[in-house]
């Protein structure tokens, strides 16, 4: 989509960058702070946050986690497990142990090298210890070096991740720590479970919440100039502004075909960008869409079944055109909408075949996916492939993993899938090694535990068993003296 081959152009976001800079200064000088960036898909939330953290450079360490749109197959606490594991890689296992009480045995559920996690009699107490260890780890890391924790796509967050975020928002105090979250405003209506938390953050003295607005015509012209490598004529700017409604991702897609005056949706434009690829490139992109939003190189190679001399040039072209971006030891889609477009365009047989390849590869080598995600990834791929027997088995294992992680909502959804597949599979009890009554008992327990956590006195804020004083209510703390840290920045004029 980037027709000139340069990096993405960020325009019209000076006020928002300044607001993030101010709330970071508040976090360093006064205590942990939280910033939430909302906006429609493609408006540039992730790009804005990336620019902000890039400008911080080595002044602060940045770690990032993403929520994944996987439904029952979502990894419990997905954004936080990613953050903790990235901290482990940067700080080292010994440093992680030193920062945690008793070596972080509750976090051993996410980092097995820390030891054997405790066998909890009370799920609420166990989850409270887990939450407290996450808080202690983040504050300890921030005490050594300023820390920015980025949590992307909170509209997809599982209930456990929302509860943990609420707990951190209400209890973090250590200076030098900033939490930054993003979410799609169109998906968080009045009844969405994330909304109360967003409103709570906006009211806090060290809280910042704002929504990114569209670019005006002059800003669209500036973005087009950066993408095309020359000043666009006024007619093109007017046409692109009108068709894109100031959405930067839409502008970028339109810049790839400026002569096209036929009105179309953003999905149509993204599909057109992939249609221009050679067949090998389209094949690799289709396989990547099945692997997931974050795509490990080894798993992608097995899913594509292409020789290296064909795969690597195709990947290079996809990265150069910014359809994929490089992430650590793999790739990610430039935008979640692009993956949706590619995945939705798959033929039924093609989709099943690619999911089978992914499942077989993960079954043979669980190290192809991040630690702790093997069972849930298998459940997702076998389910999408339509293999009921293997879906039953993998979902049962993934449900057990979710229960051990105190993610009872996911556990219940996975067990519901097991029950749904029970009558479609020959000898299901023999496959799982347990009778139907045991599955029903596990589902009933998960339901009770999930409802207990939702309705209990510490629902959404599990502070039971904390060894430190709780954060004072906002009314008892002095205001920061930075009014923009508690108010959204002024939106640029359209």
C-alpha cells in the first residue's frame, strides 16, 4: 500500500503527542499514570502511540501487548502475558525473581521457569496473588528504569485482562510507569464492559483519555505528499479527503491507486491492494491470515509449504509494501482490517487446508507458538478446520489451562464447545479419559467461579491479600496541576 516505499507518514497529531508527553512527565514526577487512546479502525491509534514511544527513545523502556479477537480461543490475559514475557526477555529471569515476592510463584503460571505455581484452594485468593505479582513486577521494573506499557485493542480484551487493568489503574503508584491503552471507539458502546473502566480512567488525576479525530483536507494533502513523494494536485487531495473521510489508513489505500474515482469501501481498497500481488505473494499472505495477527516465521513457512528461495522474496515484497511488518522473530499485519479482508476472501477448502497445516505443525512442535498458547491455538485451528474430534480434545486441554490461569470465562466457553462436540464424535469419553459427568462438573465449577469473581466484593478490583496499602481515592490525592493530563487534547480542526 505504501506506493513510494517510505515509512508511514504521521500528520495532524501534534496536540495528541503533546498530551501523551505531558502525562508521561506526570507519571515520572508524581506517580504511575494511564492514557487511553480511542478512535475508529484505521484512524492511527497504534501509529500515534508508536511515534510517542519512538520519541522517548532510551529514556523509557517500552513493552507491548495485544488483545486478540479469538472468542473462546483467546489466550487468558493475552496482553499482560506478552508484556511479562517481554520484560523477562529484556531483564532476564533472575531479575524477574528478584523483583517478586517469594520468587513470583503465582506468575509461574505465565513463566514456568519461575517454578511450580501454588495449588490454590480459593480461586479469588489465587487470582489476587497473581494480580499483585504483576503490579509488583511493573512497579519494580519502573523503579529501575522508566517503563511504558502499551496495551493494544482493548475492545477485544477478555474479562480477566479488563479486571487486571482495572486493578492496576487503581493500585499502581510507583513513579516512572505509564500504561497506554488503545481501543476502537465504534466497538465500545454503552453496554460494553470496557466502558466503565474508560470512564473511570478519564476521571483520575493522573488519567488521560481522548479520541482521535479525522484529518482535515490540508492534513490529508500532507499525508498524500509523503506517500507519493511529490505534492498532489488540489483535485486529488479533495477527492481523497472526501472518499477517505480523513481516515489515514483509507488515505494510504487510496494513494496506491489515485486514478481510481469509483467510490468503494476501505475493505474494497485493501482487497485491491492484495489483488495486485503476484500469486506467490497472495499465497503467503493468505497463509499468514490463517496463522493469526502475529505470525511466527517458522509456522508461516510450514503453512505455506514453499521453498525458502520463493518464500523469502515474497515476504520481502510484502514487508516493503507494508502489508506485513516485521515483529521480533516473525511478522504482523499492517492493520487488523487487512488480515480480516484476506481471511474472508479465502475459499472454504483453502481455509480448512491451511488451518490443518497450522494445527499439524503446532502439534508436532508446540514451540512454534508462544509459550502457554499451544492448546488454545490447536483448539482454534482444529475448530476452524472442522475436525470435531481434535477440536474436542484440544478444547478440553485448553479449558484446563484457562482454569489454572483463573480465566474462568474462557474456560467456560471452551467447555461449552467440548459439550457441543460431544455427540458428534465417536467415543468422546475415551478420547478425553473422563466421562460426560466430569466435563459437566468442570463446567458448573467454572460457571460458579466466574460468577463469584464478577459479583464478589472485589469484582474488577481483586485486592484481597494485598500486603501494601491501597491507593488513596482520587478525591484524597492532590491534583497534578496538569489539566491536560485529565482532559482530552483539543481535536484538530477539520
